[in-house]
């Protein structure tokens, strides 16, 4: 078993204990003959099923006691490797082979951060089938017009196709959580869904827009544009991007935010060239 340092924190572990649910998750993942990563295997509800089907299986477990138990259990399985550490702190670029499939029951408190990490440019993940809190899964898959559509929806769907799977009730876990869970399939794209300009600018404009999601864009995003580009420039940006500034952010499709990203990136570049 390899070890890697991880942050000390509460891990919020809820162990999957329903064998039928585990079998359905692994069957839906379709990982026969694939290289697979399981994050947070815990007591191994998914692990045995994955080991039977995968060409190779990498387990990353933050709890040293649980990692040690898994290492002992799979000591004689040459295709199974156990790493003890925090997936958010480990250098994954050299650890994960290109085209790896991820199957995991993710911790509620860090699930979104883990998904975001796995969608990073330095990794080549083929597909993720992960279980998250149901509300988080809904936010990831939401489209414009939904009350839960927001930053997480846009940033995930800009980089991946998303498909919702089975809902899992609290009774399937030990201890039982107070919320439902849902399985989600996330298939990363080879490039962003739309040309979006500078990635950091795009993220900032989306965050600014939804920071005051009940306000019209000309108020929530417009103030930032005026402060960044100069007085009167917000109107020009919205016109060039063909986005109605009187709409609330939840009404703007991902493609509309991408157009805004491109226009703002170009505008910022022109501002920078004028500076002495």
C-alpha cells in the first residue's frame, strides 16, 4: 500500500451497505476490461465488484485504517493497488493513466470539489460514475430556467456530458444520512463545449452573475464590467455578446455565457494594450 499525505478533517463517511444498489451502480458504469479508479472505497461495497471486472483497479482512501484493511484484502490481487491519501491533495497527473474510468461513492462534503478536480486539464478521465447528494447531482445536471441552475451546472457542463442515474435512499447507507443520493454519469469532453475565451475570466463572470442570482445581469454582472472595463462598457459587452442584460442569470444558456466570456476576454486584452 502506498501512502500520501492528506488534510486532517472530518470525512463525512456514509458507507454503502446495499449489495443490490452496488451491483446496479457497477453494471451501469460498464467498466469491464477498463482501468478503474475508485475514490473513497471505504468498506469495499463497490470494490469487490469492480475488481472482478476491471483490467486494473486503483483505490484511493483517505482513512488509513480502512486503506490498510483494503490492502490486506487485496494483497494477492496483482491488478489492485491501494493508495492512502486525500484525492484532493495527491498529484494525480502522474498517478492516473490516460483513459481511466472513475467509479465512486463520493463524500457529501467534498464531492463537488473532487468532480471539479477530475475535470482538470491535466487529467484524461474517460468517464465518471459517481454517487453524490441528490441536490448536488441536480445542480450539476440543471439547464437554464431551473432554480438550481448555476455555477456548478455551467462549469461542469462546459467540460462534460452529464446523465442522471438512480436515486439511492438513506437506508442503503451505514450510518444513514438525512438526505437522498443520486448516481451521475459524467463524460469529459476533449475540449470545452464552446469557445469561452480566458478560463479564469469565464469562471469569474459566471460567479459574479450568480452571486446575486435574483438580480438582472445588468446589475449583478454590469457593475463588475463597468469597474473592470470602464464606464459605459457594460452595455457594449452585452450587445456584442447578444445577451439581454435585463434577464436574470438563470435564464442564460451556457452558450450565452460563453459568448460573454469571449467578448470580455477580448475587451480586457484591448484595455491591457492601452496601459503604459
